[in-house]
C-alpha cells in the first residue's frame, strides 16, 4: 500500500485550496469513479476491490468532490496504535496543481488528531520526485527505505521492482505547521 501523488501534482503548501471543492466520506457508490481516477494516474493502480476492501476494513476513506459532487480525488488511511498510515492519495489529472492535495493532507492530519495518533507515515516512490517534495514541504521527513517494494518496469519494459521511501511526521508538528490547532 502506498501514499502517492502524481509528478504533475506540484502543489505549493502555501497555496490556498479552492473553495469549490470539499471532502466527504467515500461511499461504495464512489468506487467506480475512484477506480477510474486511480487507473488514469498510476501505471500500477489499486483495483476497485482494494478500495472496497479499505471501506470494509473501516479505514479512513475520503473523496474530494466539486460543486456537482463529482469525485475529483481521494485519500485512504489506515489507523494504527497511536499512528495513521496514509495508504493512497490521488487527484484526477484535471484537478492537479491547484493546492487540493493540501486539503486532503490537512484532512488526514485532522483525522490523525481525532484518532489520538501521534505519528503519520507513508511510502512513496523515490522516482516520484514531485510527490516527495510536496510531502517534505508539508512536513514529512524520510525515515527508511523499503527495498523492492513497488512493481515497476525496467528500461526494456520488463517487470522490475522499485524501492519505497518511508516518510513520517509528528501529528502535533503538522498541526502547528499548517495552523490546524484549535484556537
């Protein structure tokens, strides 16, 4: 499982997300739209079943919607003991670069606080340089590397593996950094 942002998602953590979008819980009726976005943005996408399983396991699953309730993105996170693992985050190509990943990361941070989690962590492909930068600017820092974690293709198009960069952040630090602490 992995938390991912597309290379084209060059969100600036200082940018203000659009007020024309909102977050709500992911519903089973959203799964086709979510799977469609997933397939459009990743060469090795989760299946519709992976998302259904996440709902069944009662993971935190949110969708980003526009004013017509069209699904534009999603986030899935798995609660643990005093931690929250960001498993997947993505935006439809048409909504990338608008600061919306920050809205979703803020929501995950607030979910972590509500769960009593102290640590938020994720895996990301090191080759996804733009996602790594977004996560670093948001307040995550690299803590480990998982060897041969992701499926990949080599230069000749053969099946290969890519490492995962494990990144983490203290929830309290993210809340303060993003101004999400209650007044």
